[in-house]
């Protein structure tokens, strides 16, 4: 059988300016990067606290390899659960104020596995319509009745909860929305969920490390305990600068996941040195609150500057600062013009975001400088000018 049909689908993507292409990063993560042989400034990583290449993490990773070797070697339930994994689970439980935490190899797997362990056909799942793909996929795969409510809208959720006779009700939301940067109304969502006898699951991939005095994310930001957010998920590949994810909650929740979460059971444990490095990272996340202060200063500087230039910003107090452009080709054109000035910002297009809301997803990190943010603002202004004068050839270089 030939692949002609697949070629046609690829061509369709290309002609709609929706084709995704990878860049080749030839340096460590950081504000200054080398991409495809060219040095530039990056405003597109999720390394929000600037820890991905931190010397303390490098040392811990090397020490972890020396103590535990390289590979996990087996799944957690067979022979892959090392003292490094265990120590990290205990530290994450303590930090999040939950009795237990469970490590997963990626956030995608944590979400797929957890939702599927908690629900089946007799149940219902309620998801914010802008939830991350892994949450939506997890809900769809579970076989539970699947409903999406309007973005961050407690009334819309309440109406849907009121109409269900499902056995279990799981409400699922991003803590910080990955493409918009806004913070979920967790107190409101939690009250509505508890009123209906359901459980709230929060994926705080983008809040942990960035929000809260100790970087404890949305739940620390709002002061919410285990009763309000019984299923709390976080990732380690963003502000923590390493890789993997965790779910924190009660003894019963964690035991349920160990018994029933297929993406936990049937996969090799993450390399133990990654867990060891993450322990070092957690210490920095908790103690170095100057990183959050610096980040907040840069966020304020960027928002002020972009608003003065007349860019349309979203209602985001977090390091995710999208600039909505509208059409995919326009967003791509500006991203490309920025790249010509040595600035990397990703254009995010459908299906990742709704049609007509293509955007530049600017992300800031604690290791950027004020001067670098000013360079970004100048470059944005120039790129927009170049686009409106038709000076940019539109290819396909960005993701999303
Ligand atoms: N949840 C959210 C909100 C995310 O943004 C991401 C990653 N982009 C994930 C889950 C998946 O995490 P991971 O990259 O560890 O698979």
C-alpha cells in the first residue's frame, strides 16, 4: 500500500500554514541558545525558573548516575522503584502537604493513567474546554461520559454537574492554562465540585514553581488543601528543569493509581538519576524565592512594554504571555520575522488553539535579563512592521 493518502494529508496541513516542524537546539536550555547553527535569544521554553542547566542539578544528576546507574531497568512494580524515586515521592508529598505522591515518567502519562484509573463507563468527566491535550485524551479514553464546560466558568460547570446521574464525577482542569497563561478559579471550581459530590483534579504543570511563596503552585496560591483539590498533578520538566511528573493525594488515591493506572504499571521507571536531580531542584524551587520575584518583575516589564506597543495580551499573571495574532499565517510570519532577528518565539496554531486565535506564545524565565526583554519588545515591534509591509516570506518553521 502506498503512502499517497498520507502525503495528501500532509499537503493539506502545509497549505493551511499548520505544518509543524522541529528546530534543532544545539545548546543547553537558557535565554541564550544555538538553534540550527545560529545563536539567538529564546522566549519559548518552559524552564521558568532557569533550572534546566543549573550546576546543582548537573552535579546531582552525575551523583545519581554514580549511585544508581543510568536506566530504571524495570517498571516500578517489578524492580524499578529505587531509593531515589522513593525519596522524591516523599519530598513531593511533604511539599504539597499531601499524605503521598506518586511519580510518573511524563505528565502525559500521569494524566492519562490517573483519569483512567478513577473512571469507567458508569462515570462522568467534566473538563475545561481549554484543558491540555493529555487531560482531554485521558477523559476520552476512560469511556466515562465526557463533557466540556466553558473556559474557567463555574456556572457552566455547575449546570453540567446538576444534569448528571453518574456514579463518580471527576472535574478536571489545568491550574495555569498552558496556552493562555491564566489561572483557574480553583476556589469556585472546587466549591461547585464538592457541592455535587465530585472530585476535583488539577494539572498544575505550569503553576508549580512559579506561584505561591514556596513555589507550591495554584493550591498554595489559593491556600487549598486536600479536601478542596483531592487529585493534584504536577510535572517536573518545566519549572523543575528535569523530567517526569507526579500525582499527590490521599493514601487511597495513590494506592488506586498504583493498582489501576496502566501508564504507571506498564512502563519503565524514569532514570533514577532524574529523580535524584529533581530532589536538588525541589530544594531550589522552595528556597530560592528570588527566582519567582525576578520572574514577576520581568512579566510586569513585558506586559507594560507590549501594551504600550499596542499588542493584544491575554489576562495572564504567569510566565506564559501569549500575544494573540489571529490567523495562523500571520502568527507564523511574525515568528519567522523574529527568528530573522535572532529571537525565538513559537507560533501556536490550530488544533492546539481554537481557529482564529493563533498566537505567539512568549514565555519568560527567571534567567532572562531586563535588557533581553527590551530586545524582545523591540523585535516584536519591528516584526509586526515587516509583516504589515509584506516583507516576510511565509514558510513553516514553528510549532503548535
Ligand atoms: N499538562 C500540561 C498542562 C502541559 O502543558 C503538559 C506539557 N506540555 C503536560 C501536561 C504533559 O507533561 P509532560 O511534558 O511531562 O508529558
